[in-house]
C-alpha cells in the first residue's frame, strides 16, 4: 500500500521509476510479477535471489526501500545496498539496526536522558533454561505489563499481561518470534499516544505533534490495520510547551540513533502527571497517503508529492 501511494505521487516528468517487489522468500520479482503483486497486494514466489540480482542495478541513482520490519527496516537491506554502492532513502545500517531493536533503542536513548518506561530484557535461552528467573523479571515490574519481541514491528507478537496466568503464554508467543524479548512496565492510567515526524539528515526538522486515539486496550495489530479503529488528530490538543518538548526529545532521539531521511517517533503522555515517555522510533513508518507520517507533514504545509520528492533528495545527499 505504501509503495502504491509513493508510485502514484512521484512526478513523472522528474523521475524515471522502476518498481520492484521482493517476495517473502527474498526473491526479486520480474516486471510482470512485480506489477501483479502491486495490483493485488500479494507476491507469489518466483524470480531470482535478491543477493544475485543486486549487483545488476549499478545504473540506478537511488533505491526507495518501502520495507517494514525484519530484513527491511533493521539494517540488513541497508547494508546490502551500501555494499552494492546504491544510495537509498532512510537511515543507514547503524540507525536502522539501533532503532529496530527495542532494547538497544532504550539503552541509547537512556544515555541521552530521554524518559522511557521501566523495562527488562529476557532471552530465549533464559526462558528455556531458567524460566523462573524470567518470571522474576516480570515480578520486578509488576502487573499489568507488556511482553514484546525486541525486533518486530506492527505490534506483532505483543501481549498485554494482566495476571500471572497470562505471563507464560505471552512469553511463549514472543519467544517464538524472537530470541530477545522485552518486558515493559505499564504507564499509569491510559496514556495518550503522541506522534511526531522527523525529516532530514544531519540537520533534521520536526513536524507538528499528532495524537492517535482508539478504544482498544492497546494499539495492537488489528487496531492498527483495521479501518476506523483508530483516529488521528493533528495537531494534538496538548499545551504548546509539551508539544515542543515532544519535538525536542524526538530530534534528540533521531540524532543519537544516527537516523537519516525520515522517522516517526511515538510517545506516551500521562496527562494526570504531565509525564512523557518515548515509546519507539520507526525509521520506515507507514507511508500511504492516509498514514500518520505524511499527514503530520501535510499539516506542516508539505504535500505528499513534495514529501516524497524531498526524501529522494535527502537520499542522494552526501552524509
């Protein structure tokens, strides 16, 4: 969906574009299969290995990697493109990898003094060999808490644990998807979810602050991708000084994680106490015309087509 939106927005007189879909199996689909996949939203297996084909694209000026999650947003494809000598939109290997791993993100942001909820790290080896030690980590945080795979996106594998009886099931699910799992304390009450877009390379700027509202217990996969389950409010109805604090924390996070091009940075805001917590950094956020990141920049006066063009310029910029 993001790719279709970007392809439709690119000014045809300015860019010569070649769409390319990569299947779940890592295969580079030929033009006819790519066109079919873009049309129906599903990529069939076939084509050649991405590793075999990447060397054949030396004539291209830039890659716009509209890929979310593992192998697309975690530094791996960025490393492949770097080795192939291909400029690309978005963060490089370091910024992508550090932002994708929730534990690494928290450790880096903690060193910069950015507030976050309390958390613990557990590994699959710990869970298999000393499960009580992992349960003890949960006890230190108290219930309810969240259990999350450290390196997945789109809320996949996340569970809200309300009782001890639910903990093992949540841990089994998370460890089936990742060898590193983060246990995260709940913020008091139901926090408001604030989001801000960052645009730029070494001199980034921040968008207005938006708010995401929904009725679900938390922003899970179904809420995220079911139309009408969540609503965006831009600008967020918060005090101006709080909005500015969100923007400054976001810019600091973008810099210390060595991000580039774009990021959407999400916060929890506990209205009763005025406390802010940085939740996560998304280096390739959803990019349809109705996604939060483009809408934030639209509120700043940058159209979708202008935003896409600016990101291509940033991808070609020497860092």
